[in-house]
C-alpha cells in the first residue's frame, strides 16, 4: 500500500509531463483548417462602394496562384501586415481582399490611407463568408492554387519571415 502512494503520483507526473512536452513542440500560430486541399467555399460578396471592381466571388478564384486576405480597418495587426501585402502586389502576386465585419466608409478610408493592393475586394459585412472559410479572426491569408483550391492558411499578420519561408516558395511551386 505504501508503495502505491509513491507510484501513483509518479505516474500522474510522468503523464502530465508527457502532455506538456508534446504541447510545447507545437507552433501556437498554426491552426488547423478543414479546408486545406479543398476547393474554396462558394461565395459572392458585394464591392466596397466607390471601388471599380464588382465585388469578389468564388468565380474570381483560379487561373493562377493567388492570395485571399481577410482584413478590417479596426484590426491593428492588419495595419502591421499591410506593407507586406503591398509588397506582394507590387511583385506581381494577385491579392484579393475580403473586408471582414467592417463599415464600408472606414474600409475605404483605410485603403486610401495605406494603399490599395487588392485586385478585388468583397465586403463580408455579417461575417458569413468568414465562417464558411473557417476564419478565426483577422488578419488571415489563404494561398489559392490555379484550380481555386486552398493550399495554405496563415493566421495572424504576415511577417517578412513568413514570406521567405512559406508564402513565396509556395507561390513559386504553384506556378510550375
């Protein structure tokens, strides 16, 4: 009986330590997506008033690799990542935007202030399209292949290291 008093706590400790060891090896910024390697969800979003495009829809995906970026004017991390999105667009990457749960006038002012790198922008006023895409929060960026399939999801603001390590190599491999 005395031996059991020492063995049970030791086993509990080993089990907890094992779970912690496994958990500490995982990247906390990586969130699973059920949509990876599947076609992007069907959607059709109205444009931001005052932009020349006709909005953004599932039919606009495909034909070549591209990015879809969920953003909002009220999102501080979106402001941080915006120069990266600009840089990608200037380098010839097609970037489409989905303005998430935002006031159209605020989104337009934000784009006027920071620059508008998006080929198309759709307005997801109520967040329904974001739910269909599995958005946890903004910003989120998806890499789409030439067939309109989601091949990568990046949660949080894009950083230069994300471009160099993941996004640009992936886009380059999709061009081949």
